[in-house]
């Protein structure tokens, strides 16, 4: 279904990062070539070895790696990507992307991307309710980023509420739709 498609899975530092591994596996099983780009904080939650094994590729965790990416990973990966999905997208990543900041590989790659970009926010319900977060998401949507809305349910902070990241299979379905023939120019 996704044969010949190059997908960047960007992972930022939220507890839902563990679900990004399941999403990555689903995309690989559907035939996509997947490269994982983790923020430094994402590495607190999930292991590089997990994503390397799932994708069969090196995992990008930093901007500067002249051996693997002499032009810069942000440039080389953005140039060949058909789609970028950030899952989970933290409040921090969302704010930086809305502002156009580029202080790590993932945010810099987002600025270089000319393909469709999707984000699956995930955070505590108090964070999710903050006007600043909603303002930043509105800005991203206006800028053409597809926001995959979180659901309401069990949160790792031991509350029920809004901010629970969409499930990996639901995110994979949105990706498949975004890459389907009917969206090709
Ligand atoms: C245990 C724990 C869980 C966290 N979960 C989330 C989360 O689900 N969503 C979020 O936006 N931030 C969460 N944070 C805060 C982020 O890790 C923090 O804002 C960090 O700066 C994000 O960095 P990044 O966006 O560069 O990956 C959590 C922090 C801790 C310590």
C-alpha cells in the first residue's frame, strides 16, 4: 500500500513516544521506507535501537552527522520525503514549529519539508486546554499542517481527559489517505 513511499516519523519528547514505535512498525509493514527522527527529549522516553530495528535504518537524533548526511540530515531527508508525521507532537514541538524555530534536527527538517506534514499532538489535558497551545495549533493548521486530533481518555498523569494521542492505526490510516492517489497532483 505504501510501497515506494518515503516517510519521516518525527518523535518528540512525550510519554506517547512509545506509540510511535507501533506506528513505525505499521508503516514499514505497509511497505513504506521509514526514517525516524527523534528529539533529544524523545530519547528519554524511547530507545534509538527500537526505531533502528523497526525501520532497518539509522535513527537521526542530532543535526550534525557529516559522515551519514554531509549536506545535513534535515536537507537530505526532507528532499526525499513524501510525508512527515510528527507523533507524538509535544506542546514544545508544536510551539517551535508554529513559530518557525529550527533549533534541532526535527524542527529544522520541518522547515525544509515541501511534502505534506502531519502532527499528532499528545499532552496532559491542562496543557491541551491552554490558549497558547490551541493558538499554535491553529497557526500550524493555517500553515497547511494536518493536525490529527487527540482523543479523550486515560492519560499517563493518571487522569481521564483530552490530549491522548490518536492510536497508531488511526494515524496510519490518515497517512495512507494523505498519500493515496486521489491526493496526487
Ligand atoms: C514524564 C514526562 C512526560 C511528559 N509528557 C509530555 C507529553 O505527553 N506531552 C508534552 O507536550 N510534553 C510532555 N512532557 C514535557 C516534555 O518532555 C518537554 O516539554 C520537552 O521539552 C519536550 O521536548 P521536545 O519537544 O524537544 O521533544 C513530559 C515530561 C515528562 C518528564
